[in-house]
């Protein structure tokens, strides 16, 4: 990847200007996802190249669909009322064990739901009902990795929270790991077509429930637990880059598949974890140059996916052939 950095530097400034110009025109009717996008852009100025607003024309819905790729922290979308969407898509494990350690991102939701035992009990009841509805998946779990989607209302009795819950009204869970971990060593999530099915299914269920806004992390982007602090060493960082590019591409394809039948959803937010980006590209000119290349590639992957095109290893200079399975 380093050998391609120099020839991409010239475009970095233009990309930054394009982002800044686009951001000024997309907030005419600002919802919670757009509000958080704009606030995060101010907070994360060093990661401005990781922000991308996209508008899709109205089809079966009277309003256009806004998609926001950003860098920030999913927790802010839960904890601050002005950022809280109607719904969230959250990773879980194949057995729908929401209290398990894997995947770690589901704790962002569950730790907040557990503060209201009545809501947590209602969620568990909905999960129990889901377990009875269908036979086990191919791995013996309730959900197939990347493919199946399970939507739950938090809670079904809208008065149970008293307006105090730091979580959205709806959540849709997609399996990205096993209850004890280990998906990082499996190839199931390396397929963009699996993630696109799960995301499209979640969006359809949330849209049918009447949600107008939804946020999600980079589902299925988990990579190795080790991370080199040496910006010159690209082994672990390249693995993370490829996993995240693949996840973003799959999510965007899911949005493409869902969009033609959309009715109520107006905002979709894809939140890249800013802490991880900073760890990946945290020091030196070489790391910053690599970040500019990565940020450009992930935005291209999202644009390509929303247009219905898969991102291949050739689209990212062939560096991700192993991860993409090509």
C-alpha cells in the first residue's frame, strides 16, 4: 500500500474540500443522524476525510434517503438524546446470547438496556420467541452469520422506560461472531454478499416498524486483537483496513438492495470507530499518508456499494485479495 501513497496525495486536499462543501448542503431537514454527523465532523477534524454524506432520491418514499459515513463513537448515538435515532443495527452472536462477551460492540446496547430490568426482560422474551420460530442455522446457532436479522422493540410497552432509556426504540441484531468469539478466524464474514443480506433485512424490518432514522457500526469488521504501534509495519494494520473496507462495502450493498422499497427511513448512519482509526494511523507522516489512502478507499467502497457494485481486491490495488476471497 505504501508504494501507492505518493500518487494519491495530490487528491487528498480535493477530497477534503469536497467533503466540506457537501456537508454544508445536506442539513436542510436535520434529524438525529445528521446532527451527530455534523457534531462529529467538528470533534474529529483530524479525521475529516472519513466523513461522507450521500443523498439517494425518493422512490416509494416522499423524502430522499440520506446516508452518512462518519468517524466517531456509537455510544454517543445512544447517550445523547439529540443524537439518538429511532433504531440501531447492532452486532450479536449466532446464539443471540446478548450478555456474552462477543461481539464486544453489542455491550454498547446491552449495558444500557440492563439498567432497566423490565426492558431487558422484555428483550429476552422477544429473543426466546425468535428461538422458537426457526430451526438452528448451519452452525447450530439461532442466526446464520451475516445473513439473518432479528428486530426487537425496546420495549414493546412504550411506557416501560418512562423516557429514560439510553437506547433507541428499535434494535436489529445481526450475528457477526460466536458467543465465545472466534469469527475472526472464519471466512463467513469475508463475503460482502452475506453482510448485504443481513443489512438489507434489518433495514426492511426497521422500515416496516416505522423507523425514520438508524445507525450502525462497521458490522463484521473485527480483525486481529494485536495491533502494531510501528506505523511502518503494515501487517496488522492492513488486515484491519481490509476487514473494514469489506464491511463498509457489504453494508452499502445492503442499503442499495433495500432502498427501492423504502417507505419511512430517511437517515442511515454508518459510524466508524474513531479510536480504532487513530490507533491504525496514529503516528508519523507515513501513517497519515496511509490514512488518506484508506479514507479515500472506504468512501469509494461505500459509493460503489450504494450503486450496487461490489468492491474487489483490484479496486484497492490488490492488497485485500486474501480478505475479499478474490
